[in-house]
C-alpha cells in the first residue's frame, strides 16, 4: 500500500516508519525536518507544515491511507480532518493516547488523581480528538478511521510481536503494570492497517 505518515521522525512515527518499510509498503514520510528521516527502500521524505491543511492535503492525494503520529497539541482534529477529507483519502489511522481509556466504570485514566500533571494537556487534547472522530464532525463521518491507544507506559524496547488487544479499557498485566514497547505498538497499528478489524473504533494494545 501507499501510506502517508505524518510525524515520521518522531518517537512513535520513526518506529511506524521502520515497520512499514519492513513490510514493503511505499511510504511518504512527512516531517518538519525530513533530514531526520533515515533513507530506506520505498520511503520518500517530504517536508510539510502539518498545520497548513491546504499544503498537507496536496501531499496526501493518491495515498491508500494516512497515519497521524504527531502530538495532539501540535495538530488538532479540525486541521487534520480538513486536509485528509480534501485529499480524497478515505482511511485514517491515529496514534492515540492512553488518557481516554477506562480504569473503572465511567472513569478514565486522565481523571485518576495520580495522573501526571505534565501530560494532562496533551492527554486532554487526545480525548478531544477521539470525541471528534466518534461524533463524526469535521468530515470524520466520511472516513474509515481507527484510533489506537497505547498502554499507560510506552517506551522504546523489543519488537516481540506478542501482546494483547483491548477496547476502551486500560490493559494491565499480571504484575499490575500497564505497558507496551513503541516497537510492538507499531506492529499492532500496521497489523490493523493491513488487516482492518477496528473500523470507526478505538482499540488499545498492551502486554
């Protein structure tokens, strides 16, 4: 497939790019600084300001899917959806956050008293983005979207290919830890790209 990856040089985006290239997809790697993107077969690095929907939409034209892998505070739903819908691309996969996952009936992780204040603004922006998708506003109703939330902790690690998938509930392992490697998160998202199972839904991944 031909994939447009927004935020290809970032923490998660760089792992997604590696996974896409590993599986032989043609990737347009979009970043503010394309020089940070390592050359790889099938990868075309492109410079673009993601906050300019008109310019971004021109780059997205002709792709089979768009993957959004930038911070929510850096690119809001309205701007991204304007670019994607104008491009004619119908499939959108979003690197989500864990803040909107449920930790108890009716209670999300971001509402937990020990949720780190430093991450709250970004987490809330992620919650708002998911709400826009679910509501079908700003053109989301015309898209086949998927939103993948990581576990509470996501960090560089091993690519094991062994993990659990869930829905709206935070996944916690037998030791009481909620975690996933960035590499396995990338595996889960590209699995979804290749074998769609969560159309217009959010899901999560963890050990």
